[in-house]
């Protein structure tokens, strides 16, 4: 059975094209956890492999729950520093079109440590402000979770053909990977 998450009939992808995954991840507490994520069926096996590689390299993840646990609110999911994928919503830049998340073809990884940064340099999330300067200050899980251009975690996604929002020009979306 497929967990529906935030799916509804007007979503641009059919429910049968989505897959619910339970994925092991290394938490900020250094322990193994099982997370939940929904992705498009075309990338489900690949996503499982990517997260296995992230686990193998010791990349920490704060939380991995379905956006439906936050009432479908992308803002609330980000505030909880939640790694997520499928969310039937429009793009966050204000344009009237579906986000890649609405197709299950995008993943947001540790969004507090990897904020969406508007062109003017600000972020909508107070907890993300210390992470606007993209350099590690220490060896805490939060600092290690920060994605930088040459990090192994970014390279893993790129190896599978995922684009990283840290490469966007007019704004930065450091949490975002899209297929």
C-alpha cells in the first residue's frame, strides 16, 4: 500500500507513481534512525542507494518525516529541520507552477543548515541565519550537515544526475536536490 502523504486528486502525479520508503539514516545524536520519505517510482531505488551512501559516509540528518506530519506545510517542515521529498505544492519562488516536489522528484536535505536564500541574502527561517555564511565552524552534526560545493554528500547526488540548489544563480536553495 502506498502512503498518500500530501497527495490529492489535483496533484500533477498519480498516486500510483509514488513510492513510500523507509530509510535508515544517521541522526544528529549519532544513532541509527528509520526515516520516511515519498518519491516518484522512477527514482525510488536510486534514492534508497543515495541515502545508503549518505549513511555510509556518516552524513548526519536531523529528521526524516513525511510533510503530511506537518499538515502539508513546507514552512513547518523546514522549521522542524525535516528532510523531505514529495509535497504536492507549487514552487517556492512565487511563480504559478508545480514544484519538482509535487512530482516526487526533489529532496530537501537538512533545511535549517541548508537554507533557501533569497537574492537579497535573507532567509525566512530564523534558525537558518547562522548558516547563511557557508563555512564550517566546528565538528558538530549541524556543522557537518551543512552542504558545500565539494562535499561528498553533494557529489553523491550529482553522480546520480541530481541538480543541487546551491548552484542556482538568482537565489540559493542549499537544501534542494532535483532530478
